[in-house]
C-alpha cells in the first residue's frame, strides 16, 4: 500500500508540473509564440489534448461504475486505482499529441495564408539554434507575418503578390536558415568574405524582414486609399467643407 501511495504522490506532482507548464503555453520548453498564426495552431492542439483528457476521464468513471456494480463496490484500493488512472490520463494528454514543427517541405503547401502560420511555427522551433541578434529578428518577424497574413485574406492565390510571398516566406526564408544550420557550430563565428555566418544570417534576416514589411504596405495601399477617400467625403459632407458648400450659400 505504501508503494501505491508513493506512486500516486509522484504522478500527482508530475501532473501539476505539466499543468503549470501547459498553462504557460509550454514556454519553458520552446518560448512564447512569435505570432497569432503559430499561437492559433498551439491553441488548436491544446483543445485537442483537453478533449482527449475529458474522454479518458469519462471512460475511467464509467468503467469504475460498471466494475463497482458488478462486485458491489470498488473499495479503497479501487478508489486509489481510479485516482492513479485519472492522474495518468492527465500526464499522458499533457504531452500528447505534441505540437510538431511543420516539415520544411510542407511549408509551401496549402493557401498562402496557411503557409504564413506554418512558417511562424517552423521559425519558433528554429529560433533556439540561431544567434541572439538573428533570434530577436525572428521574434519580431512574427508581428510582421501576422500583419501580412491579414492582408493576404481573400487575396487570389495567383495574384503576383501572393506568388511573391510564397517565394519569400515559403522558400527563401527557410532555405537561408537551413543553410546556416548545416554549418558546423565552431565555424559560425569565423569570418569568411568579410563577415561571419552569424553576421550574414542576421543581415539576411533583416533584409527579409524589411521586404515583408514592404509587401504588407503595398497590399495595404488600396485599403489606405479607400479610407482616405471616405474620410475626405465625410469631411466635405459633414465637416468644415459642408459649411462652405454651394447649396448652403444659395440658401443664405
């Protein structure tokens, strides 16, 4: 009985630790999401885990009830076993199914909007292996990718800008990071052609970041122009322009 109690205490402690880590979004293992796209994927995964956990709890209680009716009660040992089963379910479904990083070859699949979200999650898993300046750019890039994703909503997949985003975010960005990661760690700080691989990666990421911002601004130009036109119309109709309109002057 002492062994059973000790095992129960250990499982409960593990479950509490996993619960606290999952409440914080698993930040102790992989850091916070860099953007809403990757955060959405994580929340979907967490919802799936909780669903599995609820199903497991229901199955355990139903099974315990059926056994209890068959043998006229499950007794203290049975209650402890039910508790252990519940804690085991928490431990298992706090870790399964895991949020897996998209494979490099799968980033460019699906719509261009889906590609942006998958790239955010892929970048999160690459971030720990990058030098600090480059990792910071990747973190900041999450906000840019979120803004880009909003502009891509409803955009024709064959639009020139959609194809440009596919090339930049789905191909050039991951290819550059893959090339860097293939370099042995001891060579990443050695200068070659005037710069170290760490510096080259950071500079390249900064350029891609600037290009993402540029594309987002270009896609938003139509909305910005439309807002400006509506603002001028409302100002003319109801603002200062209305006071000097010809209709008012004729009435006076």
